[in-house]
C-alpha cells in the first residue's frame, strides 16, 4: 500500500511539473502566423508575424519604378484581393499587383504608341505633327 501511494505521489508530482512545459510548447506552436510579402518586382518587404486571431489594420505599401501599386492578392492570378481588416489563421503569402504608370502625362502621349519592356518604355510609332 505504501509503495502504491509513493508511486501515485511520484506520478502526480511529475504531472504537475511537466504540465506547464507541455502547455507552453503547445501555446508557442500556435501563438502566431507569418505574412510573407511577395512584392512581384517591387522593393523587399520583411515578413510580418501576427498573433493568432488578431486583426491586421494596415498592410505595407511596396514601391516599384514606373508602376502603381494596385493592392495585395492571395493568388498568382491576382483575382482574390486581401480584405482591409482580416483575421489571420495561418501562414499566408500576399502578392503585390501592379499597373503600369506612364512616365509622362497622358496628354503628352497622344499619337505615341509605346510599350513597357522591363523598366523601359519603347516607342513603337508616332502619328502627329509635333
């Protein structure tokens, strides 16, 4: 009987000593999630980790020469836009969407046919009197 009581006390002691460590490990596994920013040719933006269930109230705005940032998207086809205020529940990759920016005003491009090639605009043709 004394041996059983000693064994029970030992098991209870080990349980109470190990319980906080087990709970702590589990809490650390699910405490936060990371947002990975794929700027799609823009400047580098570091990953951001957020607490589980927290809302992100703002996202960074990347920069890219001759382009206008058009939002963060979940998919490569840039169809599903990231909502402004969202509960993150897993690691997520966000992809930047860009639209071309004319290097000169719209009025000044009348009659000019040009295309963007990398970071350079190539004039294909011009019809006008200027």
